[in-house]
């Protein structure tokens, strides 16, 4: 099946126009779709995780909700220099944004908004090792998680400024 959509952007905000000093912010929570995929790929449901939390993460994977309204609002609010969807995960898509902008990024992993349902399935599915210090998502429109910096690549830091390893996001053609 192939789908083509056509349209016009009233005020396009590109991924290639970020500049050092810009805030890196995300809308909503992160990791629900990846957690849902991990649950769906298991032969049995993880033990000790409430059905409602499993439904939350699997629903996020099977029926993703694009944040079109938030994107429109941000584009019209002014001051937003670059943006893109994070459907392949923050690690992958932020890397694409800063590479196309000729910049780098620094992200404080302790500021990443992680939903309670994602936390609940993270350890049983072993798709990620989330630290206890990560804040639970608050439902705010934007969460500032870092900044665009001069240079290249993305540095992932803990609350004390120490480098931490972050798993790559989704890559469509990776084996």
C-alpha cells in the first residue's frame, strides 16, 4: 500500500534551522511506543504490570497520535527555530535535526518526561534501563530537556553533567 499526502505549510519550521543557544524541548512523554513494541514482541505479558498500563503503551504503538495541534501552535507562537517529529525516538531524531542544522546538542536525561506506564514496563521488557531519578511526565505542553550547542553530535548527560550511554532510537533499515 502506498499513501501520498499533499498540502501547503503556512509557515514551515524546518529541522535544518536550529542554532546554538536554542532550547531542546519535547511535547508529551517519551518511550511509550517503544515500550508498547517491546510488550507486543514478547510471547507473554510482563508479570506484575497492570493491564491498563500495558494497554496504554501498546495503544501508543498501534495507534500513535501525531502532535499536529502542538506543532501548529508552536509554529505560530514565534521563536521556534526548528522542529520535527520524534517518531523514531529522541536519540535518532534529535541526531538528525542537529546534523541537518550543522550543530550539536546536549541533553539532560534526568529531565526526560517518561510516562508512568512506560516506567512500569521498562524493566520487565528490558527494552530500556530507566533510572529512578527520571521525572514522571507532568502533562505540560513542553518539557525543556537540553540545548543546541556548537559542534556536532548529541551529548547525553546525567544531572551532574556526566556522560551516559543512550540506546539508539528506531532505524527503519537496520537489521
